[in-house]
C-alpha cells in the first residue's frame, strides 16, 4: 500500500482506539479482520464482542486472537509473574496489524506446523522477538512511521504510547512528510 494510505489507516485506527480508551473501553481483539475501510477512506473498528469496559487499570482475562496477544497476555498464559494487561494491549495489537501491512507477513506466526505447534511457537515468538521495522528496499516507508510502529509494539507496555499519544505522533509525522513533499516539489520546480 502507499505511504499515504498506510498513514491514513494508522491515523484512523488510532483515532478509533483513542475514542474507546477515552471511555475506558479496551477492544482486546484488534486484528486485520476487525478493521474496515469505507469507500470514503474512513477506518471503522469491528467486533467489540470481547471489548471490556475497564473498571481498573489491569485485567487478567485471557481473550482475543492468539496471534495478536501481547507479551503481557502471553505471560499470563504461562503464569509468569504478570500483573495482567492494560489498555496498552490494544496498542500492541495495532502494531502487529501495522507490521503486517508494512512487511506483508505476520511478525510472530510461523508458516509451518500443526495448529498446536504453531500457537506454541507464536507465543514463544511474541515473548522473545521484538517488532523492529527498518526502512529498506522491501519496506520503503518513512522511518518515522516505522519507529512509531516499533514503539506501539514495544515488549514493555510502559514504553508503548497511549492511543492518544500515538495518534498525535502519527498526525505530526503525516504533516511533516506532507510539508517535506511540498518543499521537495518546490525544489524540483525551481531547478527546472
């Protein structure tokens, strides 16, 4: 997808999640299948069936799609000293979605093996691998966008931005890229 389209999806999905979080609602099942883009380009979040109106800062309920589990949720599965997970779980799920859009593959799901082995390896990968996107020939997006995705996918939930913080960052990045494009375009015209 184009960089403009990617930013539109990032900004739209972050806007929706920020709105939910404003009302202490955590989606908890964000995945590609639960994002919808209308003909006008608006991003809609689907399937709030696992949504939680949070009364506290953390929960320990194990719900959602395993391939999109956050490290802190996987720690609960393995009963590893975890206080539970917070709204930052949604941010990790968004990072996985953005990774798939950028790289063309899931960062944690192995391509082979039966379902049980794949789930086990997926959980191991979620706990062991970092989301680290770098601009290269196959990932041609601006590094600022990739850095935002990396931050949202941080293993440490405290290091992840809130949805509002990430939305502000994405909007700023979009404006900077747009301004730089205008400046570059003006330079090309003045050279002619």
